[in-house]
C-alpha cells in the first residue's frame, strides 16, 4: 500500500467514524472499527482497547482477534503491563524490543511467546481524565513510525471523544453509564461467541468472525447481533 493511498484510507476512516457519532451510536461498534483500522492501515500486528470499570480496573472491550492468546495478553497488560502503567500515568508508553530486559517482565515473556516483539500504548485521555487505553502490538522489534503514531494517537482521541460524546467532565454519572454499557455489551458478546463456537464446533475467534460478518452484512451493531444470538432469536 502506498503512503498516499494509506493516508486517503485513514482520512476516509475518519469520515466514516464522524458519521457514526450521532444519537444512538454503539460504542462497541465504534471501538471495534478503530482497532480493526489500526491493524488494516498501520504497520501493526494486533490491537485492543481497554476501558476502566467503576472500580478502575481495565477490561478488554475490543480487539482485532478474539483468540484467547490475544485477549489474555491484553488483560495481563492491564494488570502488570504497559496498559496498566499508561492508564495510571496518562502517558504514551512504548517498548520497541520486548526480548530485551525491562519493565513488565511477565508481560514481556508472554508477549514474545505469542510472537509480539513490540508494544505501544496510547491512553484514552481527555484533559486530566483517562478512561482506558489503546494497545498496539508489532511483530518486529522496532518502534512505531512517527506517521503511524500520529494516526494511532488520533484514533485514540476519536475513541475517547466517542465514549464521552457531548458530555462534560462534570457529568460523571453519564460517563460511567457509557462505560458500563460498553462493558455490559462485551459480556453479551462473550456469551454469544461461546454459544456459536459450541453449536458449530469452531473456535471462539471463528465464532466472533461469524457474528461480526453478520452484523456488517445486515448493517446491525455487533452487540445487537450478540443479544439476538444469546436470546436464541437468531441462529448463525
């Protein structure tokens, strides 16, 4: 992909995302689009978004793969890795060679074991409030390019704006409800993945792809499709 065509696709993505920020938009769909875009358009291998719950614990809300290896690695990073540190400090954190000694040794070992050699974490931050992180993995021991970092930073800002859409920092109740909605949708998606995987005898990652494909082809939200799968009004 040429630099010009990539920039055009990035700009087209921002236009699409702007169109989604309307009344009734689905937070989970917005975040899923963002992580998929990071993988498709940036020089990255995998990405995930984590949001803090009411108690301040980070939980995976969207990821480029639903394979247990990635989800568990993201969750490990939220507990003893760079995502936890970025969330706590509100600062961008990066490690361009995870095979080298450094912070988060347990996370480094697990990331390398799954084929990831670099990680960059962008805080989802608005002013002094940080609500989560965008975590991006690479399969080479190199830092993200400046252009990729700028694009990813912009995606993180869009995610933050989307969650805090047209709300001031004083509206903490509304913010918490939005976060809880996203986390609640994630639980339903997990249930739907398990049901589809069990019924079809496939992996949870393949089950998620079926759910996502159905949602896209029918112009529905992933959460809405998952809810229908769980209540058995839809069979994939």
